[in-house]
């Protein structure tokens, strides 16, 4: 009988609440970004709550592909970070449960999530995007709600500019009005000035009714033609009560979904492939026609193709034109008169220009069709990238949480945002390269996955092997080794010493080290030449022995109960195994580097600097050994610090 292990149930119970919480948080954040982007198109339209709620619902569905990978990354970071911070992950490992086994139930669960994300991308997302963009375009066509301010020219009424100096207490009356009718032809607006007025809407909400009281109507009636009454024809009307009807549609009209459904955002995989195939066939046919026309164009007046009769059919074949001798065009042009030469050149330029414009126009048509194909191919590839992104972000988040061992929201959010920004930048760059035709579509769309998947595999490998990839001390030591910075030993008297230090053995080890140090210094008394350095460098085997013997002596001295011995042990330098000490194990490679002077010279300049520092460290270690032996023999004096010899 199949039974789910308690470990798997525990991991799912730990992960699922965090996943749901982070998903809705990420969805809320991307929804706020959507709102900030389109706030200008929503405010001031007098939209009902149900229309706004419908728009936000479809927008939320459209934002799921952006929020889902980020929520998986954040949830996996928090889950494994909490387990590591509360030592639960350590307890699992100590009981023989590997990290991969701990991750396996969540990996299986997210595989189902990835499958669901694929069907969501293919079936749900196109419908939601059609509804969302149809609503957005419908809202853009809706006229804004009338809210005429005081002391400002109001321009939201099409064809009219309205100025109101003061409004009534209940905003029902308008005082000191100026109306500019800028919709009249000829460029001369009609101006209406009134002492007061009242603005209302017709019952069908398709016209504004403006009732004006005590005002004047000014109109310049010039129409660009001369009349019998003269060029300066004006009209002025004084009225006591006047009503103006202004066309203004305040209704919300929803557009039809069919127009948006035919776009690439509203198609599933089958429809996308059908469109790609149909447009591709059209592109191929147009390209074949252009190619055929180019091949059939006359060359120097001779037809490039002719028709031959074969089996009762006319077949188009290439016209093989041969010349007995080369044509001297210069002599032909010189034999013509100046006007004839000018006419020939003009006709040639005109013909070439017409043909160029014709083929450029056809090329623009092909470019538009290729752009449509690319957009559909991009949308087709994106149906699959979301599913893989869910797996990739889990492979990044879970190992990172196990490595950093920090739960809560602080550190995981910072890491998640940084990782997601990197993913978004790479993904957006690949999308633009594919959209503009600079890269093949699948290369641009899968660029982010191709970069982040190896990172996820690498982090998983490091986390499974308990690697100190995020240990600050390890990174600082690595940077010190690269930069050649000297490290300092840190020792302290142990509270509990199991094996006490034997003075005679310590002196013997110090004498052996002295001999080794002296042999090394005698072997390299002067700076190596350019060729010697690149061919041989320092003896690698001897350097390893120096390092191991020095570390062994310091480790043995750390069992001492005397502070002076501990202090002197800390004076021993740390010998690093730098590549600059010994460039290559093959002298022939060193000779090749030496011949390549620009390459070998920087290596030599850096290497001799590091070699000089190493020789100084060896000399210092030799002096420390002498002082240490003097301490054990009771011959140590303070002057030995200043005069080592």
C-alpha cells in the first residue's frame, strides 16, 4: 500500500503556506506596477466598480507568469532558510537524509505546478489577455467625466475650450464663462462670453446642454474667399438666454473581442502555429515572385529569360547571351552627343530608382510579415518558458536557502529581488533581440533559461556537498590569495590541552625548518631572469613542503601553556601557493610565453613581486625560528627582535 513519508508531508506543509503567501504578495506587487502604468487612462472616466473589478481580475490573470517564478524563488528561499536557521536541516542531514531527498517532494510538486503553468499559458492566458486589452482599449475611447475646475481652461470637451471663473455652492451654476469653439473650419474660433450658465447632460448621455444667461457671441466669418460685402465680415450677437447643444458621448461602449482575439496575445499553440505557417507561405510566395522578377529582368537590353516550345508547352528558360568581345561602354558614351549622354544617364537613373523603390516597398511588406511571424513565434516559445522558469527558480532558491540559513522575509526578499532583476534583464534583452530579428527567436527567448539553469545546478551541487560558497571568510581568503595580501595567524592559549608540547621536539622541528628555509634561500639568492621565471619559477614541491612543515610546527606550538611561545608561533607567516610563483610545469610552454613578449611581460612583473615577498617571508620565518629556539634554550633577549642576525 502506497504511503507518503512523514518527511514529505512535513516539507509540503512547510512550503505550501509560504508559497501561497508569497504568490499573492508578488501578484499584488506586479498589479501595483500595472496600476501605476495605466493610472492616467483610468482616473477621471467615471467607471463603475464592476468594470474596474473586471479589468483588475483579467490583469491579475495576465500577471501570473510574472509573479509565479518570483513567488517560487522567494518561498523556496524562506522554506530552506527557516529550516537551516532552526537547525532542522542539520538534524535531517545528521540522520542520514540528504538535501536532494529533502528537496524531492517540493521538486515533484513544482513539476505539477510547471505542467499547470503550461496549460494556463496555453488556455487561460490568451483569453484573459483578450478580455483585458479589449477593456483597456474600450476605456481609452470613453470620454472623461466632466469636472470643470475654477480659473483654468478646461479642454476635455472635444472641439471646445471652456473657462469658468467661479462655480456655485453646489457646483450647479457656472459664473463668468468664456467658451472657445475651436471646431469651426477656417481656424477662426467662435467666442461666447456669458455672465452665468448651467451645464447638464441629455438623458441618452450623448450631448451636453449648456444654458447661458446674459452674454455675447463673437464670430469671425472669414472663409478665405472675397464676398460682395467685403473681406472683413464679423458677427456679434447679444443674448439674454441661449442654449447650446454640444456632442459628447459619455456612455461606456465595450469593444468586440474578435479584433483582439486575432492578435498573437489571444492565440493558443495550435492557432499560433497556423498563423506562422500561413504567413510564412505568403512570405515565401512573395519572395519567390520577387526573385523570379529579378531573374527575368533584361540585362543590358537582352532578355534574361526566353520561352521555348517543348512538347506543346511554353517553358521559361535562361537566355544564354554570349559576347564575342568585351563591350567598351566608355567609347559608346563618348560617341554620343552631350544631350544624348545626359538623356541616357537620366533614363538609367530613373529606371534604377523606380526599380529600387518598387523592391524596397515589397521589402517593407515582407519585413512586416516577418515581424508578425517573429511575434507569433515569441508567443509560442513563451508558452514553455514559464514552466521551465518555475523549476529553475526552485533550483536556485532551495540551495540558496540551505546555504545562507536565513529565514524570515529580510534576507530572502533581498536575494530574490536581485535574482529576479537579473532574470528579468536577461529575459527582456533576449526578447528584444528576438523581436527585432537580430537573433533567432528560440535563442533570444531561451537565453535567460540557458544562463540561469547552470546556476541552479551549480548551487544545488554546492548545497548538497555543504560547500562554503557563501562563507565570507572563504571569499576573503580567496581575494587575499589573488591580490597577494599577506594573512596573519591567530592563536590563543587553549583552555584544555590534551597533549602538552614537548620542548625538545619543538626545538628539533624548528631546527629542521631552519635548514629547509636556508636551503630555499640559498637556491634562489637573486631575482630570476625573464626566461628563468617563465621556464622554471620557484620549486613547487619545496614550496608545499615549506607550507606543510610550517603549519605542522605552528599547530604543535599551539599546545604550549606559555604566552610567549604562542605569540612567537603567530609570527610565522602563512605561505600561499600562488600561481605566480610557478607559472607552468612545462618549460616549453614557458618559452612560448617568453616569446610572446606582450603576454609574458605582465606575468613576469607580477611574479617577481610575489617572489620577492615570498623570499622576505622565508627570511622572516628563519628569524622567527632562531628566536623560538632561543626562547626554549633560555637565551632570548629583546635585542633579537631588532637584530635578527
